């Protein structure tokens, strides 16, 4: 890595540094205002002296001292960055075209590596996130993509984190925001889901009919053994019908009563 390579200054370099220090001393205290820089709490400064990184560790926060003419510095923001991953055209494992977009949260943990090892760390991280999203989702089926978003997001995060380590980037989180599928596929999936729901409803209705028939069989057995229970059931039915303010009530007579009346008529 470029950030790990440390070389000393040449003789000319040391001469220029000495002249710069002498200039600061001659023009002191006016020159001190050009030498002192303020670095915020969430920033770090990577200082270059004659084109070489002055230290393996970035400076800051607080006040830092640089030499005029020989030193330059670049500020690096260490706060978490939210990066939108644009919608990507993806062909899933089961040959279904989809559009998937997401969001990635990352931060710079090594300012020196972010400056020395990559030209534009934010652009490089965004492009890598797009290609990683396509590569990972291309190995998943549509059902896995819809049901396993969290596991897929963790896989993408781990891949990005290992790839951006040398850039000084720490990927904190990756989330899949939206999965868009063709309208024809949406209709087919809706029809399939509706058919599955209807099949389950028929199964539930059949099970209910079976349980009801079993309960009716048990009730008929109990009523057959107890004629008085049958009479009570008739009275309960009559009470229920009368509560509904019906003008006409059809009340069945017990069969045994009809048989007794028939016997009396024949006897008479």
C-alpha cells in the first residue's frame, strides 16, 4: 500500500524544509497565522511534505502546525456517509428480470489510506456497491430475494467491507430498499397466491363440515337416548324464533306425540 511506504527526504528536500523553517522564524509572529490550522472533531488532516505523507497517522482534531511552501494538507471527513445505490437491472437465478435498489452506510476509519490508496474513495465505494449488488443478487432466486433480504444485505455488507478495507473504509450497514418485478410477473404471482388461498379455504371448509357432522352425530345419539332432551331442544328453538319478532312460527311436533295420537284415534 502507498500509505505503508515511508521514505526519507533527499538532501535538497532537507534544505527546502530548513529554509521553510527559517522563513517562519524570520517572519514570526506574522507567519504563525499561516502555519496554524484548525481541524474539527469529526475531521482528520493528511499532511504532505514535499509530496510525501508526513506521518502514517492523520493529524487532528484541534490545532496542527504546517510549514509554508513545503507542506500541504487534505481534510478527511470521518462521519458516516449514506450512499444510495441506484436501481440495478438484475436477472435472478430463475431468469426473472428485476430492478433492485438499496442504501449503504459507511465511514472512513483510516484517513491516510483513503487519500493515498484510491483517487476518489466515495465514487469508488459507490461503484463497488453497485457491482457487488448485481453479483450477489444474480445468484439468488426471486423467492430468496423477496424472503431473505436481511441475509442478502449481510452478505453484501461483508463482501464490501472486505473489499474496501485497503481504502480505509468501514461499511456499517447495507439495506435493500425496493425490489421491482415486471407487471406480468406480479399478475402471475397474485393469481398463484389467490389460487393457494382458495385451496386453503376449501380445505378449512371441508374440515369444518367434517367436524360439524361428527358433532351432529354425537348430538343425535344423546337426543335419542333422552326424549326429554329433545323436547327441551324444541323449546329452545321456539324461544330463539320468538325473539326475532316473527309473525309466523313453524313449530314441529314431536314424532312420538303424533304416534300416540294415531293410536288413540285407532282405538276410538
